[in-house]
C-alpha cells in the first residue's frame, strides 16, 4: 500500500534498524531486546528455583547463587520490564495522541542504544570474571567489599542504561505536552498516554539520584574515593537513601504503564467508556506524587528512628487510597458492559485479584512495627513478586498481546494465548503464594540453601514446580509468535473490532508517517465517537500537505559505543592497568566527538510530498 | 516557515527560540532536563552536607580551615557577570544582530575560562593542604559536588564555542537561534547551582 | 514569549515597538543583575564579620541565595513570561524532590 515498503535484504534491514529514528521501529527494538533479557532473567529465576527445590541442594555454589539472584533482579527490572514497557509506550503513545513521531526521534534512538549497550555491559560480566553479587539493591556495605569486577559491571551497565531511560522519559514528556493533535486536550488523552506522562515525570526525577548513587559507588570502587568507607568518615546509609529515592518511584514507573494498559483493555473489551476517567487520572497523578514520599519504608529496620518510620509508614498507607480507586473503577468499567474474554481481557481480569493480594501484603509490610518481623524474609519476596509479576508482567503480557496486531500487522493465536495465560497464572500463584508462608515460618530471603526438617521442604518444592508452569507458558508464547509470524495473516485497522482510541483508526502496522492528515479529536475515546456516528475514519484536522520527517542516523550507536569502550577503561582502572586511562579517554572522545558531529552537521530531515501521499490514496480507492 | 529562511530585522520573529515546532520541543525538553539536573545536584548537595567535615583523623583540614573569602568572592563575581553577558548575547539574538551576539558570547566564554582557571588553582591549593579526593569522605564529597559543577562549566564552554564556530559564517536562522538560546539557559542554570555552592559550601563552611 | 508574532500591517512600526520592548526588558535584567551583586556582597560581608552569630547569618545567606535563584529563573531564564506554566511545574517538582532529599540527608542518615 505504500511505495516505501520494498523487499529488503537482511543487511539492509539490519542497517535500517541500526539507524532508524522511527518510533515504531524503535518500539520493536525495545520489545525484542527487552524480550531477550526477559528470557535471560527468567532462566536465572529457574536456576534459583532448581537450587531451592530441595534442602541441602548443591546445584550451584553459594557464590554463583548470589550472582544469580543479583542478576535476576537487576535484569528483570532494568533490562526486561522497563524496556518492554518503554517499547509499548513508543509503539502506542504517539499514535494515541495523533502525532507523526515523538518530539526527539534522534534522542529516541540514542535512548534505546544506551539501554541496550548498558544491558550488554552488565551481562558481559558473566564471561569476564563473575557477575555482580551484592543483590539488585547493591547496598554499599556489601558492594564496596565485593571482590572481582562484578559490582563494577553493575555500576557501569546501569549508569549507561540509566541515561537511556532518562532520555526516553524527557522525550515522552515533550511529545505529550507539545505534539497532541488538534482537539486532544489533556482530559481527552487515553489512560495509557496519561500513565506514560506520569511515568516519564517519575523517570525524570527518580533517575538522577540513582545516577549520583552509582557515581559515588563508581568513585569509591574505581577511583579511591571514600563515600562509603566508614574508616575515612564515609557513611553507607547514603547509598541506601539514594538507591531507594530512585528505587521506590521505580516500582511505580513499572506498575503505572501496566495500569494504563489494563485501563485500555477493560474499556475496549467491556465496550464501555472507562468508569471514572477523571478520578483515574487524578489517582495516577497522586500515586506518582506519593511515590516520592515513601522510599524509607524499605529501610524501616535501618534504625532511622520512630518519627521517621511513622511518617513514612503513614505515607505508604496513603498510597492504598488512589490504588483502591483504580481497582474499583476497573471493576465498575466491566459492570454492565458487554464483556468479551479475549486473551488480553483474561490477563486484565486475573490481574485484579493478583495485584490486590500484593497490595494487601504491601500494607502489612508498610506497618513499621510489623515490618521488623517480615523484613528480609520470603514474605517480602512473595509481596514484591505479587505486585511485579501479578501487576507488571501480566500487564506486559496483556499489552503485548493486545498491541501485537498494531505493531506487526498480524494477530497472535487466541487458543495458544489462552494456554499461555492459564499456565502462567497458575504457575505464578503456585510459585509465590506459598512463599508468604515460608516467610512467616522464618525462611530468610537470599539464602542459597536450607536444612531439612524445618517444614520448608514442601512449600519450596511447590514453588519450584510453579516456576516450571510459568516457563512452559512463556515457551508456548514464543511458539505462538513464531507460528503466527510465519502464517502472517494480515489484519485491518481495528483487529479487535472494538478499538476506541486513535491508534485503531489507522492501518496495522501504520505507515511510517502515521497520519496522512492529523485527526480531529472530539472527545475521550475519539475513534469510538466517530464509529458511533457511523463513520469509518477520523475527520482530518488539516488539509493534505507535505509531511516533514527526520532522517535516520548512525550517530546514536557511535555515541553509545564510545561510552561502552570508556566503561571498560574505568572497569579495569583499579587493577593499575596502564591502558585503562587511555581507554577511558578514547571512549569519551568517541562519544563527545559523535555528539559534536551531530551538532555541527545540519540535518533538516526530508519532506514527503503531497503528490506521493495522494498517490497512496488514489491506489487505495482503485483497490 | 522554513528553518533556513533568511530574515530581515522586521521579519525575524519576536521569540525565535520557540518559533518552530522543533524549537518548541527543544526548549521544553531542555527545561525538563534542567528539572532533572536540579534533582541531580540536590542529591550531590545532600551527600556533601551529610559528609561535611567527616575526616578520618583530626589533623586533616576542615571546611573552616580551607575556604577563603577573596577567592570565592572573585569566582562568584566572574560567574555572575558571565550570566549577565550571556543575557546581553540573547538580547542581541532577539534583535537579529548576529555580530553583537557573538561578541557578548566571546566575553561570556572568556569569563567562563577564567572561572575554571581559578577553580583549578583552588583545587590544587587544597590538595597541597592535605584535602584531596581520596583523603577523606569530606574530600570525596567536596570534589564531587564542586567538580560536577566544574564539569558542567566546561561542557557549557565547549557548547558555546562549538555553536559560535559552527555558525560564524552562517549567521542566525531559525535552525540555530534555539540552539544558542538553550545553551544560554544551560549557562544560567550553572550559575543557579553556583549560587547554592558558594552559599552552602563556602559561606556556610566558613561560618562553621 | 511575551509578544508572540503580532500581525501589525506595518512591519517596521512593529519592529520599533519590539526593539523598545526588548530594550526595556534588558534594562530590567541589568537592574536584576545589580541586585544580585548587591545580595552577594551582603552575604560575603556578613560571613566576613565574625561578630554576627551564625544562627543569624546562615538563615539570612540562605534566604539571599533563594532570592537570587528566583531572579535567575524569572528574569534571566524568562520564566516570568507567558507559556512557562508547564516548565514551572516541572522545575518546582524538581526543587521539591531535591529539598526532601537534602532534608533527609540532614536528619536521618545516622549523622
């Protein structure tokens, strides 16, 4: 349908993806690489469950186990969940607000490559002398004494990918503020766009403290600074605060997009407007705001004092209110609607009880005195897996299934999807429900094995069996993806039939300029409004005219590779290698040189001419 | 309007920094970045305040032994003045007088370099007094905070220079005017951070 | 963003008006600068005079710093102009998060 879609060789496609600045292609890159890291993190989880399946197991050594849990947590949070969500945001958000691309296409590409190479740095640690082993929180009191280079890989990998995330956050904010199509007021934005907006704001304010914390750790480990060396006047609590000032908003950065995805799914498959839209917006903003006031509930047992603990406990409880508003709104959206149980809807419906259970244990943990009992036990492990797997991962699976046709132009198989859903859901509850009780029975988290006769055997075994269920579910999902991609049955604009928002008004996948003419939005659920008036497409808000598009660029990869090289120089600096400092300098020169080239070379982009667009239309009419 | 279009004084827009969509995006995006930078520097300030005067043994110099009024005062005056000169540059940018803008930017850059020179002298002086990056937690925190600011100054200078050289022959256009404007915003932000540094680190350090 | 592209029929008349407006604004900025220098001098003099109690000096110099920052943001960085509401929202959010961070590091890091 477009003159631009030509058959390309593999090399050309690869080059195309390496230089692309198109938000839809970057979304695919995020999805693929996030998916690979998700599988990697999943394998690590399976290894952990194998080790813990029976008491006194020697499947792996204690040292490897520490590396495994550290990498599982770090990979899943930073390299799997967040990138996949950023991918869905990239794919959907510009379409939902009727934009032709994001505000900074070049930075969008840079953000992706920074994340990707950061993840590569982190995972290279497995081959270069051992992975980080101080836990995903990498508390300084452990981290500065960790031998080898594991923690250095953690610091540098997260630093690089953190820059990428920050860039993505700013990019989304500007896109949403400046590039909405005529008529798309703030209070007409789809819920997923709203959550993207709030999440981007959280990224903007939460990542700088992490950057600083990582720099302090980097200086301590690689350049002889003394931030965390108590003998030289240092203080390790600084790391804990900086980490959790970032870390708590981070969990909202993960869960809010999932909330957004579920909001879209509930209203689509109930064929109803989202119940209490404005209260949903309010609740999202409130969660974002309160998310910055509660980080010390991760540190109740540090000994901050009763006043600090009380303040943070109350703030923590307060978050239950907006979250509760959301839960009830979703239920009321389904109430009286004509509900169809497609795969995304199944995920959405099962998300409500699963996530609520995680929320309830969250309230238990938020009660500071009781937290002294639960702290560092499997109860905590159960809690955060209930919110992250029961909330975020179900959200990701739902979102990927729901938006798959929009991204790739073909549907995933519903039957296989239901297999994945049931296996994953049952496996998830098997794995983590029993862990509540393991925790209450006293099993500490992060232990690499345990002795028989403490009543922990059965529960641990059940937990490990659950992990197998989840793995099989994910394998079926992969098979599903392969089969449907090979069959490649093309779908139209609105494959689910009940699409409500702008992204369903354009072809799947959309042409690279998204909208030939920017659509005019006349209310919430803009496409649904037009459909209800019997129209097939959106009313254009502008006459057909030339479209300005940005050029692709290889510079983002060059900038990133410079940092990648510099990271290795810094990494081996503490070994007194003579080449370390020159390597840092060469790497930074490549980075700043590429930035200079970018800033000196004019790049005005190109125009798609009106005539070419009209050709398209004529062809469609003839066909 | 096309970004490379040549303008007369009369057709040059009143706010060239936000005249195109690209410029609007750049302008807003940069402000948001500054919002993030605020948190970054706040974290560094917080770390400094938590580790102020934390040294392993009592023979090491503390804040009140190190800082001196004349040097800090000179650095402050230089940086504040450079903020004003960059405002002058932007005033001429808005009036479409390119050469005057370049002149004021040259002055700004010279002031920036003299600030950096004083900072290097200062750091060198402290190291001789036994206050180095690796000597104590206080030292690490001090050099990280002030050094981060110094790195920002350096980056800002490089940025100004790159823009000035790059556009020396081309003059102003709607493509590069927002770039100059955003660079000057960055320069003001550096000044904002310095206001807090001289107050919180130096003056409060001297008070004790 | 004070005067968005106005559509006066005579561009030169418009230009004269804009020039005047820009000059006016420049004058305000020079005044701002003079006040900032004045505040800075006060702060340094207060610290130089040992006779003043630090319980008085510290709050005053912090206040002077805060005023200077407001000047920078609103005059030098043009936040007083229209169209900066979103920007103000984000800058103040950043300042709030930053202030909480500083407050916490002054109180509950086991000093």
